[in-house]
């Protein structure tokens, strides 16, 4: 590991160094992120001599591939709320598809609880955390965004504001690379997005076909199918869902391992409603996570046929074994 990073620390950025070589250096890539000084991504290996694939590239936003349909500017909208309070308790257009519910944060019981629709606590020690009912569901999250009239501090811009914890990619004993956080993470806290190249379903299937082990390719492909509906009047939602491929370009979450008893879950997050078909894959902690504990999520969360298939001898021979080691491990990924 030391040999792999020595060139970066001793040569990159110095007079005469090759700019193109720096572009292909993982440490140069993550050091170029605007969040690096405050929220660094680090890479360590105390197990063996393996390094990250040199063809992999770190990115801090998803890349839209050629051929992926995007919404026209004329369809883009944002809220016209007068202030952040209006977003919370008014008629914020970003939350048109969310039913209001009683504010769980009402501390003064002598006041009539107000109704709010967005997914987060907005004050107190839980500010910015996903509210309990939503955290225990698989509901999509609707946020204000850069096209909105509210401020950048609007409590409904949690994923919009980005990652708020440092992350460390590390070498596990028996499951390749993994990810942990050097600070405690609270239940309901946003961790990071799953990034990659956004591609069409046709391109995703082509890449699966070219993969020597198709099941391995599925580790990195995630379908953006939360809002897909063949009967939708929106042609972008009625067509086959797009997919995010994080195999060769992604952020640190690409290295997070699966667990049948995970401590995080992916939520579909929508900013501009015109981009529903390219929604974010946002990872939130579903339990308190101690500093240094490995971060995990369930790669097939919500797939109802998994338990049945894992006990079907005719299907087991073609399934990928799970190595998570959790007490309730299903035995297979897919």
C-alpha cells in the first residue's frame, strides 16, 4: 500500500509532475473534492498488498451517459416559498405528493401541533435526521433544491447539502474492500449518495452480458425504478428505468459491503420533480453506528422473493453466496 501511494505524496503537484498521471491517481481525485479538508475520504489497507483498481475513478456527482433522456428546462420547477418556514408548514410545491402529518417536534404542549410534510426533524438535537416513521418505511424523499426560492439552510435540503461525515475505505479480512466512518453516526443521519454513471436499461443489460460473471456486475448496478410505471403519463417514467453503474466511476459508497442485517438503507430522493427518473440513491443510517464500525446496506432490500429463492434447491445453484456473517444471513445475495 505504501508503495502504491508514494508517487502521489512525493511527486504529484511538484514541478515537472505529469498532470495526466495525477488525473489517474485516486488520492489526487479525492483530494480535489471541495469537501476534502473538512470531510476527507481516506484509503487504508492493513491486510495485504492490494490497491484499488487503477482504472477506477472517484467522482463527487453522478455522470449522465450519452443517450440518457433528460427533462427539458421548460419542465423544471422549484418552490416559490417566501421563506424556510413556509417550506416547513406552508404549501411548498416540492412536497405536493406528500401528505401532511403532525409535527413530532412540538415541545410546547400548550400549542396546537402544526402539520408538516417534509421528512426531517428541523430543530433540537435531532435536526437534520430522518423522522422515525419515514426511516422505518421505504417512502421516497422529496427535497427542496437549487431551483427553489428557499435558502440554502432550508431544513428540507439535507441530501442537497451533501455528505457531512468523513469516510474511510479499508481492506476487510475476507470481503475485499469495505467502508467505515471515523466518527459516530446517528440513527436517521444522511451518510452519502451512491454515485456512478447513469445509463439506459439497454446499456446496463449489454454490460451485464459482457461481464465475465454477471452476478458480480450486479453488485455495482442499481436501478432507478422507484417511480417507474408503464401507465405513467410521463414518458420518462413509463419507459424502462435507468440504472446507475458504479463499477468504474463512483464515490466511496461504491465500496460499501452488503449485510442481511445492515446499519443503513437506500432511499430514493427527489429534488426537481422533472428528474424523478434520475433520482438520487441516498444512504441513511437506520440505527446508531459507532465510530469505526463497518457501514453496510442490504443490496436487495425489499426484494420479496429472496427468502423463497434462498430455500429453493433448483435456484440455489445459480445464486451468489452471501458472506456477511450476520446471524440472520439469508445465505445468498441473489
